[in-house]
C-alpha cells in the first residue's frame, strides 16, 4: 500500500501508518504535545510538591517500606522503563509474586493504599515520567511487559507506535476496573473480558488522537474523580469526541469564520456604497456590526442545529435551516434599527444590505455548490416520495458507504419501507455531526444500546474500507443485537472492483 493511499483513506489502517504519516505538520503536532506535557508536568510537580511530602510521610507511617513503587512498563517502540506510583501494597514477597492485575478486596493493598487507588492519587508521581519524556499526559496506558507479550503483533506495533500516557479514553472507560474484575480469577477475567476492549479503545486513540482529543481525555479524567459523576457511563461518542473538541469544531471555529466574513462583507459594502454617496463606516462600526451579525448568526445556528452539520455531507433540509437563520438575523437587525436608529449610526438600507451580504457569504462558505444541488434533489424527492412509518434503520459507517446507504434509503420505494434513525462511526471527528442529513449518534460500541433505545429493526453495514480484525469485531457487535443486517459494503466492493477493471 502506498503512502498516498494511507493519507487519503482514513478507513484503511496499517500498523506503521503513524510512521508513514509523519510530515512537517505531524512533527509540529508532536513537538507541541511534548511542550504541553513538559509544561504541565513541571508545574504539577512544583504545585503538588507539599502534597507529595504529606502522602510520603503517611505511607511510611501506615506500613513499612519505600514511598514510591517503580513498576516495569513498555514505552514507545517497546522500550522498557520504570513507571512511578505511590506504594499502595504491603512490602511483602507475595505483593511481588501475585497477579499483575488487582481486583477489589486484594489483600496485598494497604488501607491507605486503597484510598490512594480510589482517588487516583497514587498515579501522580508519573508526572516525573512525563517530565523526562517516558510517557505523555494522554496516551495508551503503559502495560506490564509480561502482559504485553501476549498481544497480537499487529496490535502491539500500533499501540506502541505512540508514547503511552497517564490517562486515555480506555483508562476513563475502565476507571473502575478493579470493581469489575472477579477476584477469584482476576487474570483470566482481565485477559479474556477487559483487555480486548481496552486494546480496541487504545487503537482508536492511536488512529484519531489530537490536541483536542487529549484535552477531552483530561477533562473526563477529572470528571470521573467527582463523586457520583464518576459512576455514570460515558458513551464512546462522547469519550472520543468530548465537549471540548465539539465546542471547538462545532462552534468556535465557525464563529471565527463568520466574524471574518462579516468584517470583510461590511467593509466591501461600505466601499461600494461610497461610490454613489458619501459614507464613513469606520473601523469601530464595521467591527461592531461584524461582531453582532456573527453572534446572532452563531446563536440562531446553534438553536436550529446547524452547528452540528458536516457541510461537506450536508442534506437538503440543512439549507432550509440556513435560510431560516438568515431571515431571522435580518429581522432582528431591522428591529434593532427601528427601536434605536443610531445603533450603528448608519442608514437602515446600508445595514440591511450589509446584513444580507454577510449572511449570504456565510451560507456560501458552508454549503457552496451543494446549496443548489441539495435544493434540487430535495424538490425531486418530495415530488416522488410517499410517506409512512417504516422499519427503523441504523447505518454503520459515515463515510462513502454511509453516504451510499443514505441515498439508497431515500429513494422513493425504500423511503416507504425504512425510516433512518442515524449513523454510527468510530471517527471521533464525526461524533455528533450530521452526514447527508443523518446524525452520528455514537461509535460502533454503542450499537447495542442504540438498537435498544431507538427500536432499530435493521442495521445497514456500510463500511467498505476496513481491516479484517475491525470488520469481524463490528459485525460481531451487530449480530449480537439479533436484528436484521444488510451488508452494503459488499455491494460497494463489487462496484469498486468493476470500476478498477474498467480503468485498466
């Protein structure tokens, strides 16, 4: 597989994909992450120094032995290192000879150690490991070499291709791991039931991690430490596409774009207006109008659900939301001008003209050519389709296959038979977004819960480019729901094969 295929195809994953993707941008991202890790770790060690001293004294008083425990772990590239923790076990031979995984009620753990583990304070010395570059704040949790030796080679290569971390989405999902394990057969229970899912989550992190994903992981780590909140399950859709990344991706970035477009549009209208009559807009008035229009547009788009639309895969009904938003902003601005004509000190015709240009530029920036094609396709669809409550459908995959499945189910005959609830996809960037008018409701791990909550009768499996391991895993999850499964990906593969033969 060549480098171009890997860069352009997000669904195809290779164990060395991270190495191949390294570029100037990737190098800069890694350097920024390392700088962030170093700064936070240094500040944390300085601020928490007095707490470390108190805990160290308490550990020595509670039971004889060293304050810190240095456990063998595997770092990036499989390089071993010693991971620091506050000692939570009695300093006895059985503490070192017992299972490498602990369950609730483990007799080796001291009373103080139990509290340190419950509050995760025992993990704080790992800030030193972060400072010296052995681990990161966020990354796959470093594993004991004896346990990692049993990983499949493909899994091992992929997970160890990045620097491990203090926390991760898998760590958040299994923060109560000790309570979930069966103390009578702790290792068998861990290796057979918990480890496979943690490895899956770690691989998802490796493939999709970024700065905002890391901030989300840190945010959720802090949340689970809060009493009561920590007992609530966090869905994978929110685990990987958490509130911080969604805030940036859905809201802040479009607000900045809207503001810049508003500023440029007001300035352009002012220049054109001055050709026919004198007008002194001024920088302050232009900025004030741009801020107001961007704020109103952003607020109404949020209320109408426009912020969660993926505009490269927007559906026709999203056009209607944009025009409603545009019309409401113009009405609000006209009302403000009537109530207070000196709000900007400009003629009302100029205000409304500038508003219209701003809003049209914001619409075109989002929708571009799909503005026309979407309206046309929706008009044709309304002319042809009938209405009815059909079988409820969940589409697995929000990529090419998902778009094909969405189009297919919107054809007149199928529209009477099926009612599409939404999509699922493991890409964190797609969580909560809308593709072809359908919302991404979660990840593939959420399928059983979504089937139950939304009374799903049919699953359309539409991921055409995926590794065999992930393909088997996702299909296994779908089959466990006991609902009908339609494999759209097989049809796409046939079409791609015919296309490839035709181009030879």
